[in-house]
C-alpha cells in the first residue's frame, strides 16, 4: 500500500464536505481491496497525499470513517433503487432488469474478504452492514414484485420471494473469487470475469431459465 495519488488542491482541502467525501471514498476503496483491519489511517492519508491531521479534523478514527462509508453506501443504493422503481417512463420489464442489475452491481462490490474481516474487527458495524444487505433489497423489491403480480407478469406466490433470495445469494457467490476457486475450471470457464457481465448472465438465467421451448414441447 505504497501508492499515493497527486496532492489535492488547496480548494479541496478547504472544502469540508469535499474533503470528507474524498476521505470516505478513498478509505472504502482501500477497505474493500485489502480488508478493514489491514488498512490504517496512515494508508488513507498516503492514498490522498494529505496529513493524518486532516483526516482527524473530520473523523475520530478509522471506525468513524467506516460508519460514514456504510451510511453512504446505503444512501446511494436506496437513491438508485427509488429512481428505478419510481421511473414512470420504464416498462415493467425494464424496471425489473434495471433493478436486478442495480442490486447486483451494488452488492458485488462488498466482497467476502471485507465482510469476514469486518466481522472480526468491528462486529457492531459488521452487523449494521449485514442487516442492510439483508433487509433493504427485499424491502424495496416488494414494490416491484407487487406491481408485477398485479399485471400478471409475476406469479403471485412465495416463489417470487425465493427468486430474490436465490438471486442475491448467487451474485454474492459468483462475484467472490474465493468461491469460484472451489470448482474445476471446466465448471467456471463460462462465467464472465467482469462482474457486470456475470450479473447480467444471472439475471438472464433467473428471468428466462436455461430450458428451451423444445423442452416444453416434448
């Protein structure tokens, strides 16, 4: 973790909101890349080419930065979800596809290494992140599922809730390199290396299945 970005401008350093945002963004990127416990305030300062004092002017310590990062992650997720769900210009099919993609891209960035490390280092914040990952997608998704059931596009039974759980679990697993290494290359060779492509493949499988029309005709 020796890499450092060019020094921030004086204007950025003098803007409390801008500096706070930069600190959170840089810290979260480092936490996700290396694990929470392996990153110290010195690393964050080095990444931004600022002093530790500047960081402590905005946050009491690393845990406070992480808390701000979790809240920011949650706010961005909810804002993006509501923008999709409340967009009257989208068809139901477009809403469903865009929302599933939003879930996948958002949560694929939170890798297993980070969560496992966080559980050991900051169990209270780990629980906060876990609760959010569990509750918010299901809560927001209910609005879309209800809309689909009303117009007859989605079955009005428990399978729709099960589909969401299967989807979220699949995204969390298939975007985790450690999970994929458990399987022979012949099994994983067709899985895209790009997270977005993997997510789109899972969406296609969830919505269309892997069976052809011939299967149902015979």
